[in-house]
């Protein structure tokens, strides 16, 4: 799935969900090192677990962050 995040530096989030597991997460734009870390940490994680761990994270004064936007993308992809 490709998701267009809102309110963050990243321009796109791409990922797959296989057997309710998060796979192949990649971000276009944003803080490359941090986003690679997030992608590797949730690789293979249960979708619900990933959402609960990253949802609501904020970046500075912004009301959202790249991890929060990924949680929104996962929720949209799974209809939650």
C-alpha cells in the first residue's frame, strides 16, 4: 500500500501487510536514519501491536509524526 502522510516531512509511506504482519516499510523523504530505524523495528510485527506502539507519537510542536502517520496508514489499510 502507498500512503500519503499529512503534516510531516515524509512524502510517502509504502508497506505491505502479510498474515496481519507489517512488511517492507519504506518512507520517501523525512529523516532517513530515523525512518529506517522505525521500518526495521516494526518489520514482521503484528499490525495491531505496531499501531499501539507508534500511534500518537508527536514530532516537536507538530500534532503528528512519521510513526503516527504510519499508524494511521496501517489503520486505514486494515479498516480499523
